[in-house]
C-alpha cells in the first residue's frame, strides 16, 4: 500500500494511491494512516492534487556515515556504532517544494537516503521485532550546509535549516529495505548510485539503537544514511532521488 498526503480542492488529506503510471488515483483516508485504513469515499486523480510530505514527524532521526564509501569520502573510517543526530520537524518539505539555500552558506549538499517511518509508539525495540513498529518506507534528502557543519564541529546548524529535509513522494508499506537500488541525480546527471544492502547498520539495528535512547512515536522517521557521491547544488538546479520500489523525490534549489 502507498500512503500519501495531499492538498486537494477542499483541504489536506491522507490518501492511499491506486493505479500505475499516469493513471494514479488518490483515495481519501479518514483520520490517520496508521492501522487498517477506513475510506471517506472521496477520490481524485493524482494530476488534480498537490503531493505534500507524506508525514509530519515529531522528530527526524538521522544516521551519519552509514555507508563505508561515504564515511571515507568525508575523510574518516566507518564508525563502529551508528552516529545519530536530529533534524527539526520544521526542516520537512514535500516533493517539488524548493530547497532554500541560505545566504550565509557557500556550499549546500544533497544526500539521498532511505527513510523508515514509524507506525506505533515504541521503546527498547529488539532488532528482531523492528518490522512490527515500522509503517513503511519513503525517500529523504538530508540536505546539508557543509561549510557550516565543518565550522561548528557539530551538525545542528548545518543540517537544521528550514527546507533541509525533503520527504516523499509517499510511504510504501510493502517494501523490503534489505537490498534496494538508490541513486541521486543533479540536473539529470547521476551523482550517487548504490544499494541499501551496503548499509553498515541495517534498518532493524537502527530501530533497536535509536529506541534505546528515545521513545519513537507514530510518524517519526529514521533517515538511514547516504552513500558516496554527495555534492553541492546551486540555485536553479534540481535534485532527484530514486529508490527501487519507492519512486522518485524531486526538489529544485532556490535562494532563500
């Protein structure tokens, strides 16, 4: 099942997506997308609605240096344990919304990532039970002001700007995250090309690691890390991240 969040002529709604190709239809879900959906009977062709971020998380948990090749391109060895940090919920935007480049940063990078979406409140989840607390998966871009990250020695400012967490286009509840192709293109040129099987710490391990520290709530997201090939984007360019089974997340870059 594909779960999305849309703006339609009457407001905003959670929907499930039916169909393929150019014939996608959004069916409105009553209340929230967690559990078995109940439908209102309203539906719209996807061409007639605007796709938003599929979820508004209470927190965005990110994992740094979780592909060995990316850890090395950043100038270090892969860490033995997951490196965890947070992005604010105000950084979240949806597909086709503009990534706003801060005037006080000289380099803003794209980072394509697989994202796990939590489906129920949980704490201290063993890796073997991680699948039971996950609603599904979507695509994320851990946008980073690289110069600010390096200058500060910690990552909150460089990764926390408004618009620095594009998510979408929807949540797929039926994807196995173990070995999916993941690629990022900048103006149509492939910059990142990898597979999720190369994650140093897989999704079950990450759920266990994060949930030892904090309670996870429905809609919270865990961004699992980016492969090698990260690089800068400038105003006027467009970044597209494609993950097998999840579709493509596209966002333009504009000056703030």
